[in-house]
C-alpha cells in the first residue's frame, strides 16, 4: 500500500488492506460472514471492505487464544515477553506512516493526530515491555511455623472491544498490558474503523508473538461484539465505548462472572478562573474540544469560566474557533470530519434542539463539508453561550466539536458546576494559584484532573472514570492489574 494523497483524491482504490480476520497468527476467511464497507469520513465515501464476522469466527478466535494461553504464552519467560513487546514497539514505529495513513482515512482524524496515536501505541508497548519481568508478589508475616506469599498470575483470555475514535491507541493500551501480564487476546475493533487493529496484530506476530496470542475479529457489535463478551472462555473484558453498550456488556459479563473494565463517556469540565494565564487556557480549551473533532471520551466539552474574564475570554476563543481550518484528514487541517454520517446527524441534533430551546450559538452550529471538495461529514467548530445545569448540552455527551459554556461566580461555584454531572472522567483546571488548583483537583469527582494543560500526561498515568464514566483503570502500572490475579499461598512448615 503505497498510496499518496493525490491517489486518494483521484479515487484510486486503496489496495493491500486486510479484509479477513486475524486468527492463529494469520489472516483467515470468515465462516459465513459478509462483507462490509469502511468509509473515508473526509470524503464520505467507501474506501475499502472488511468482514462482518460470525459467532463461528468468534469461537475460533477464542479457542485460538485459549490454546495459546494454556500451551504457549504463559510459559514464555517474562524477559522474553518483554523482548517481543519491545520489538513490537519498534515495528509500529517503522510502520508509522502506513498505520497513520490508514487510521486517518478510516477515522477521519488529521494525519498528524493519527501519527501521534500510532506513536502513542508504540509507546504503550515499550512501557509495558518494561513491566513484564517486574510483576512481583508479596510475602505475608504469619506466625512462626507458617510461610505465606503471593503469585501474580495472568487472568487468561481477554476480550478487547474497541471504539472508532482512537482505534489504534485504545487497542494498544489494552493489548500491551494484557500481553505483558501473560494473557492472550481477542480484539474486536469498531465496525467503522477495522483496519489498524488487524495491522497491529500482524505486526505483533512479526515481532515474535506466537500464533494465537493476539487475535482480531472484525464486525458489528451485534454480530461479533456481543458473542465475544458473552463467550464463556473469556476471563476479562476491556470495553471502551458508549454508556448504553457498556451497561449491556456488564450485564452479559455478570452471567459468567467475568471481570470488566469499562471506559465509557464523559462530559468533562474545563475550569478557567480569573487569575489564569489566558494564552495557555485558550490553547487548552481549544484542544480539549476540537482535537479529533471533539470525538474523545475525555474531551473538555464544558467550559466552566469565572465571570470576571468571561466576556474577554469567550470573545477570544470564538475568534480562534472561527479561524480553525477544516478539511480532509490527509491534508492535515486543524479539524477533521466526524466519523460517520450517522454520528454527524447525532451531533447536529443536539445543536438543532438547543436552538429551539433558545440557546445562543456564539460560533458554528451547522453541518458543513470539506471546503476543497464539498464532500465529507463535517460539523463546524461550535461554541454555545451559558446554559443551565439541567440542559442536555451540559449533561449529555455530544462527542463532537461542540463546546458549552457555564459561567461560575467564583472557584467554589466552579467546583459545584464541575461536579454537577453524571459523568466523572476528566477535568481541566486553569489558574495561577497553585493552592486553588490543588484544592479543585482534590475535590473534583473525576478519574483524572489536568492542571494548566489539558490532556497532560502519558501512558505512565492511570486513566479511567468515575460515576457513569465507568470503572477500572487503564494505562500506568494500575492498568496491568486488570490482567493479573493474585494467588495467595500459605503453608505450615
Ligand atoms: P458503542 O459503544 O455501541 O460501540 C463501541 C464498541 O462496542 C464498538 O466496537 C461496537 O461494535 C461494540 N459494540 C456495540 N454493541 C455491542 C454489544 N452489544 N456487545 C459488545 N460490543 C458491542 O458506540 P457507538 O455506537 O459507536 O457510538 C455511540 C456513542 O457512544 C457515540 O456517539 C459517543 O457518544 C459514544 N462513544 C463514546 C466513546 C468513548 O470513548 N467514550 C467511544 C465511542 C462512542
Ligand atoms: Mg471508516
């Protein structure tokens, strides 16, 4: 696959993409599956086909992962596991352009953002490579005549259900710690973005991963996701996606008492106080909502701003939002399309309903297209003036480039507005008073709080939600725990 941007725009078919599942170390044809289209969101056109799998495919992939767990992977010495994960990181970087190109087409996100995601995926393998041979247990201080200690064991076969907004990074942040812990994997990418997970699994085998340790089955949530999470041989489910689907996954998991980590939605506040550095707050707020066209679970979608700087700050941010360049991801605009026609309608619906409630749209507020081609699924970067706390723009995840403002009278009021949400994934705080920053960080009910730089941190920092945003943590050493179980051993000697 050596396509250029010019090829894509002249309509050349993208060849060389996998269209089968990846099971037992190779691409395999589905048993009864059908072909599905994947769309280039930037043009709103089909660019490749992939397989919508079946229960039989899921069963094969799980059987492969189970066999690989029992006979191969858990017996590979931890230091050897580490070398394979390091190789994987290197191979991902060696293939970064190809992977970013595919991710950009499939998601719609700007190529530079896609490249950042691919590098982040490599970093996840590098980080967890270092953990493989450091999964140590404890000893327990028992009475004289006894000895007690624990072993850290892999949980077994893990299922990874992946969304379309960060396909390769979400895959990597789940698969890398699972493999580090000695688990095997069946991953199901979203039906909107099937390719990067397949390519990743192929690279893992090239890196030395034994066949069957990481399998990928593509297809819809109904046809592949549901049978995968319901499969009796799955020991751990890592799900990232909507609250509604997360709840159904948790219910299904309950039937077989399977562990789950749920990374669900968010409605994260960015608190901007009078004494902040306005330049960095402006950058932060813009990136928090317009990066990946707002399709980020931890997007800062509520600007909670102190009244004293409201007028000045809002004027500046609206001007900046109007200046953002829109376009096909391959041309590296500041804002790309949203991922699907269906999702575009969902985003537009929120703003259209708000208009009928009398909301003031400060900038944006309409569906648009790539100015160069007139194609694609775009929504204008949108900012909506102060809304009451019970408004759906304040309470519901829009998952698009739509920022809602809430005015706070002071820091205490900002805290109360920030916490008035069913979600608790992330929050940002902009202030030059370190005590205020730390007080807010302590009191905001969220899995992560960013001070003076939204999205600060990396793979080292645990990530996950409170309340309806889910539970369990990914990333960091904490992220390994989902894939480990503790066996306590006590002996009379
Ligand atoms: P979704 O939660 O239905 O899809 C996420 C993944 O779950 C996909 O791989 C999908 O195929 C799979 N899935 C769907 N139904 C399943 C089932 N019954 N069992 C197992 N797996 C299943 O989300 P969708 O429909 O793509 O987007 C709907 C909304 O969800 C978005 O508009 C957005 O608000 C939110 N969302 C949030 C994400 C986040 O990172 N927090 C990511 C994706 C979507
Ligand atoms: Mg697509």
